[in-house]
């Protein structure tokens, strides 16, 4: 059951966290039709008011990379780019099992 997963952090301009969260929730919605995307969760932290976190689980790394080229993904990236001040891949993980 080894899957590809990643945990990332997107930092945005002051006051733009809700905008970014909305864009990432749109991305999550667009992933519903992709069987290869098993989990796409968007979170925020009270401790980091200018950051949005994303946790993703994919059937494999190639499926994740392919999703970045989709028209819907490219459109969301284009809309998000002006407010992004930083991106960090906190960790890339190999999912071994558990409850989903």
C-alpha cells in the first residue's frame, strides 16, 4: 500500500490567507474526479496567520506530477501566484497504511 504523499505550506501576503484557502479548496474540488488523488486536505493554523497547509495522498508520484499540468490546476496556479510569498514542501512521505 505504499503511496506518495506530501505535506506542504504556502505562505501568502498579509490578509490573503482566506483567498488562498479558497483557491486550494477549489483545487480539492477539482481533484474529486481523479481516482489517483486519494486525499487532498487544506488546513490553517492559528499560529501562522499568513499560511495555508496542504496534505495530499496520491496513488504514485507520477500521478501527482501529472495533476500539475491539468488545465484546472494551471488556472488556479495563475490566480494564486500574485499573493504567494513562499512555498515549502515540509515533507514527502511514503504512506504505509492506516485508516482513511
